[in-house]
């Protein structure tokens, strides 16, 4: 009986893998995608109930992948090996997306800058600050990390931003950071920091094109927020975007 049940599970695993290789995961439910991942972390047995339990507990596939290892291991059937496997996926994805962009890429819009910056901030539990540097023709020169804070704030230093821009001989740049609080609206501090950095870069011949804020896959432009006058914030730099 046990051998028959094992054969059924083996056949099921094979069929799921074949379907993925033939058509990808488009149209799959979260728990089915997670089940496929768990095949490689737990080589034997039926992991479908475990996939359902994880999705039920953490709300979605992204919720499972964002969960802390110690929280994952509270679910029966999840050990250190399988928890590490799940944490590896977003880390590898971020590295993969990062590797698909490189110096020389043209960036003309906030959306294009956001596409390049997103992998650097993907899945981070700490507040991270990056600067993306462009030459006079808006070609990508590089992306540099400015700081990493705790889970509530980051220390954005004007000197670090200026140093990285000057080291790459940038003519333009985008500033970016993530909100780990889950609130996408730029704070008054975000608006003021943007103004101070923009004013500091102007004498160096570097234009700050925008400040991008990432929250759970969403992107908010400080420039667009300021132009729309949302939140009643006041930019503290001279001139207007």
C-alpha cells in the first residue's frame, strides 16, 4: 500500500514538472507553484497539503517567500532545508534581474529607472538607499548602494550620494529607497531629503531626475507627488521640477 501511494506521488511530481517545462506557470494557483518548489526541497511524499497550509498561513506565494525562516519552520513539515530553499528564490530572482541590466542601457523615464532599480530593493526587510547614475546622454553608468538602515529608516548622506555620482562622472541620477512600513506615500522627510540632495548636486553639475520609493512591488515618484501637490508637502530646494 505504501509503495502504491509512493508511486502515485512520483507520477504526480513528474506530470507537474512536465507541465511546467512545456507551458510555464501561467494560470497556476499560488499553492501549485509552491508545491513545485517544495518538490525540490522535500524529495519524497505529498507536499500538496503543506503548500496549502503555507499559503493559508501567510496569505499568498509572495507572503510565504517573504516570511522569516523561523516563522516558516513553525509550520509542520517545514525544516531548515526547506525554509532555506524558499528564502533562496527571491534572492536568486533579484540577482537574475540585476544581471539583465548593465552599463550602456538608455534610461529616459522614471518607469525605466524603476525597472532597473527594482531588483536591488526586491524582498529587502531593511530600508535600503540606492543611486542610479546616468551620463549626459542618459546612458546607465551604474547603480550604487548608499546606505542600509534598520527596519524603519535609513541614513541618507548627501556626501555618499555626491561621491558616487562624481566617481561615475554622472550627469544625472535617480535616488531610490524602499518603505518597509508598507506605506507608499512619500513622507515629509522623503520630500525634504529629495530637495536637500537635489540642491547639493546642482553645483556639481549633476541633475537629480527623481526620487523613487518602492513598497511591496509598487513604485511611487516623489517628483510626480510634488508636481501633483499631494500630501501638502513642500520641497525645500530652489526652483521647481
